[in-house]
């Protein structure tokens, strides 16, 4: 009875801890992570970090330009000159130009990041220096906007810093790591896989030692556990690529142990349910 109460308390504590951890990690709600000084004319560039393709090492963000009054026609409230947005990183540059008489729309940009997805769920990614520039008119006169970076990534933690910490107008560098709640979720799923293998082996060994009677329906239970391995593996956050370290160290051996357990249990079937010898007439 006391052990059961302790188990219930531990389960409730783990449940509450998981909720608190999830809430403290932001729950995927938009979170502003950086903002440059206010521009003189009110022009803003909002960078919404939307997605990361860890397999391709790409960070994807939407750039939304809100032109200030100095860039707009007072009558039509559209651009009075061509306006260009230039986003540059170490290995790539993306440019979008909006013509006079229009308004800027959302510009989607992919930036290369460095990191190794094989380290999942402890993989980290780093961008090179990212520069955001606005150019106005045929003369391409620079406009200094207020750059606001917003984290919209679920399950990730984003840190943004200037390359030159003494200059708030210097390029940005973005560092990404998986949130603690994501890592905890992965650990729980992997723990469930290990528990399946452990329980299956325990039941098979106890049955082979005649500590418990052989139950024919249990053979289907082993088959169900084998079929449950891959769905649980694919339920891991961001579904890590096949062949990474968790497959070699955990998933593969969970399957092997379950198969060994099933073979042991089938051997019990062979031994316990052998036909009785025919009686001589």
C-alpha cells in the first residue's frame, strides 16, 4: 500500500514538473528575442523565425517590412520610391525589391546554419553573421530600420547576439538549441522503449524458469510490443534521421531484446504444451 502511494506521488510530481518545464520554455508562443535601437523614421523590419530544417542545416524566417512615414507617399500611403531589403550571411545573400506605389509584403529567407543532427536531441546550430539592410530609391540610399527578431519555433531555444557586442548595429549571430522540455520528452520516449524491452525479457525469463505458467495469449503481446517500437521511435521530436546514435545504441537493441524474449517465450510453449503420449489400447 505504501509503495503504491509513493508511486502515485512520484507520478503526480513528474506530471507537474513536465507542465512547469513546458510553460517555462515558452510553449511555442511568439517571443521577442532581440531588438535594435529605434530608427529615426519609424521603419521596422520584423524577423519571424518560423522553422529549422536540421537535416539540411537551414534556418527559415519571414521578414516583414513596415515602412516609416518618410518612405511613404502622404496621399496614397504607398512607397514613394523603390525599396529593397537585403539579407546577407556568410555564404548567401537574398534580396527583395518592392516597386514605387506598392507596399512591402512578407519575404521568406533561408539562412545556412552549422550543426550536426546526428547529435540529436543535444544538437546545436549556429549561424554566421546576419546583416539586414534597407536600400531606398534608384541611388540605393541606406535606411536604418529597427530590427525586431521574434522566436516562433516550437521546441527550440534561440539566443541572438551582435557580432560586435559594443556595437548594437553590428550583424547578428543566432544560436539554437533544443528546449529542455523537448529533451525531456525525448528521454521519456527512449525510457519507454527500454522499459518495453526490460519487461518483455523479465516475463520470458520468469516463464522459462517455471516461476509463472505459460499463457498462449502472451505471444500476441510480444508481437504488439515489437510493432510498437517504430511508432514510438517516430514520435520523437523532429523524428531524428535513421541511423543516428539512438538507433544504434537504443532502438536496435530494444528490437533485439524483444525478439530474444519472444523466442524464449515460444520455447516455453514448446516445452509446456507438448502433447501427451498416446495411451496403449
